C-alpha cells in the first residue's frame, strides 16, 4: 500500500520546489512556505489515516469499534483486531439480493435436487419442501430462510429427514422440533 507521510521539513521542501523561480530569492516566501508546511504535513498524515480506515481490512481499532456499534456486534476483550475485522466482513456479506432464482440456487447448493419450491407471488408466499439425508438439513433450511427470504413473504417449509441404517431393526421417524417465525406488528397498522 502506498503511504504518504511528510514531515514539516519535507513539506517545506516540496512547497519550495513548486514555487516559481522568480519568487524563491524573496525571503518572505521562504517564511510563507514554512508556515504552509505545517497544514500540508498534517493533511498528509490525515490522508494516510483516512486511506487506511476506508477499508475494513486495514482499519484501526477506533474505526472497527465504530463499525461494530453500527452493526450491533459485541467484541470480547480477548478478540484480536484481525478476528473483529473478519467478523465485520462476514456480517456485511450475509445480506444478498432476494430473487426466486437466487433462492433456488442456494437450495440446490444445500439439497441438490431433493427439494420443491413453489412461489405464489399473488399471496406473497413461498412453500418449500425438502427431503434430505444430510445431517443438519432442518437447521440449514432454517438458516437459509432467515438469511435470504425477506420478512414480507410468508414461508411454509416442510422437511422430510431421511436416515438409512443397515440393520434388521425397524425405525420410526418423528419431528424433533418445529420453527415458526411470526412477526407481530404493533400500533395502528
């Protein structure tokens, strides 16, 4: 990364080089350029700080703290600055634009062809049925819906979890938990 840090003397020399030749012998211009070198060197340091803090990967502790407050992230005293930067990047990359095709792509990534998606745009609802032998399929679907689907859509999801066992035992399946997301509006809405 290119850094520009000028001392007062370097700033003075730079300003004197930029001064037209016929002004250089005038003593007052040397004093004027010395006075101007102070804000130029300060600006140089400030520009460097702004450049570093513009990106999460190079931001300082104070900027990271400010971003964490904006995102509602609580840092632990044992967290390193690099870990906090990664947490911020992860939190800001979780929001994705919602389209039916994006949801279908994500479902295909997670469940292959073991799902059915029905979209009813007239009633603002989505119905998802999955059948998977994948461990944690129920939690994966729940996390996908929470992270991807906008709050104004009604989502009905059903999962059939399939487990295969090589044995002579007969096994029955049951639902281990059900997740219902219900948003209550308060006020006169």
